C-alpha cells in the first residue's frame, strides 16, 4: 500500500522526517567505513551495529531505528566519536536518538527511559545516586513484578561487597539544584 496516498499519511511521513532531521544532519557525511562499529565496546550486545544504525538514520527508517536497542546501549564512551574519520558527533547522535525515544514514549524503550528518569531524580534529590531509592522507585514505575527477581542475585552480590547501601536516604537536600536549573534553562525547559 502506498502510504503517501492520503493527507493523513503524508502528514505522518512529514512528521517522521522532521523528527529524524537533526540526527541526519549530524551524520550526513558518513561514508559507512565501519570504524565506529569496530571501536564500540558495546557493539557485541547491540542488535544493529553503529554503522548499520547510521545507515538506517540516513534512510529515514524510523521503525527499524526505534525497534533497535543499539542507541540505548551506548554508554557514551566517545570512542567512536574520537575515531570517526569524518569527525562526526556520533555520541551526541546516539544521545539524540535516546531523547527522541524518551520524548515520544516509545514502548520498547520505556524501561530504559524510566531508569534514566529515576536515576537523574535521585541525583537531583541527593547530589548522588541512592541505590535503594533508585531501584525501589524504578521497579514501581516499570510495574513488572518479575524484574526485581531477575536482579536479586546481582543485588545480593553487590550488597555483600558493600557496593549497594540498603539505607533509605533522609530528606532530600538538593545540593545540585542550581546546576539542574541552569541545564533546564539552557535546554529551554524552565
Ligand atoms: S566511523 Fe564515521 S564515517 Fe565511518 S561508518 Fe562510522 S559514522 Fe560513518
Ligand atoms: S560512544 Fe556509544 S556508540 Fe560510540 S563507541 Fe562508545 S558506547 Fe559505542
């Protein structure tokens, strides 16, 4: 079926192309050399390599891009950005895709979006992440009773090594509030 046949489809296609336009602009001169894929420490876990992802972005393949978890697995190490022979801002482009997925509340990325939201809220409240509070609020937000069980063994190992505190944090002191407000202002969110 030709999606461009009706005005509604034409509007949707136009909206989709506008969504991806800033990311396409960042990577427009990609030559598909694959250096980003060869450099990425997380590529082994990705369902699409970074090089494949950039190709999909340039082709405007929204569905394939947001069905992929590749950009969600980017840990922002900047290695691909440093090594790209075209000097492209690849880490920022990965971040831009994460922001689109969060803004549009894409179902496949909701758990990851909720994790990041609760992580940053914990840092905002206390100046650093409080693990017990983060995990409790995250699990409550995801509403998946099986999820805590999947992480139970890892949690016990971390607690045994003193890496995770069981303490519930005291009242929020918000020591980084000025910084957070400045970032919101720069991003036009205040
Ligand atoms: S390293 Fe740069 S030019 Fe090469 S495939 Fe990756 S994004 Fe494209
Ligand atoms: S910045 Fe992200 S995509 Fe690039 S090498 Fe690091 S983890 Fe991989």
